[in-house]
């Protein structure tokens, strides 16, 4: 029994760990989305500044190029995170199904054990009743 309990805890831990990983990946994606939004905001701010001076107008195109590189890197990272999340989601689904099948098998085993115990107890009660009946019948015959 101890082994089954440990196995059940291990399966639950696996499911919980995969849920935590998914949560972490979701947080990372949200952070990257925020960074993209911040980049867009900085482009708007720098465009305003660039229009105020000649140096700004000259430097703005190189600023846009660096922003494009950063944007591309962030999007690449987000795509990688999506692939990782999909793989983790598949793992979570498999682990959850494994956990549920183990739990159902354990419930069925416990039900069968309870049924067997109930059957054994009923057999003992029936045997006691039969012995009483035979004793009573033997007492009537003798008396």
C-alpha cells in the first residue's frame, strides 16, 4: 500500500510541476509582450524627439533598425516559448491522463477489496447462523 501511495504522490507532483512550468512560460510570454509594447512606445517617443532636432532626424533610422532587431529577437523568443508551451501542454495532458487512470484503478482496487471484505464478513455471519441453526435443531432432536 505504501508503494501505491508514493506512486500516487509522484504522479500528482508531476502534474503540479508541469502546471507550474506552464505558468512560468505564460509569465515569460506576458513579459515579452510587455517588452514589445514598450518598444512601440519608445518608437513613438523617439519619433517625437527626432522631429525636434537635425541630429535626431539623422539618428532615428539607426534607432529604428536597432528596434527592428530587438523586435525580431523578441518575436523569435516568443515563438520558441509557444513551441515549448505546446510541448509542456502535451506532457501535462499525458501526465494528467496517467494520474487519472491510476486514481481510477486505485479506486477500483479499493472497491474490490471492500467488496471482498464485505463478502467475507457475510460468509462468517452466514456460517454463525448455520451453526446456531444446527445446534438448535440438534437440541430439539436430543430433547
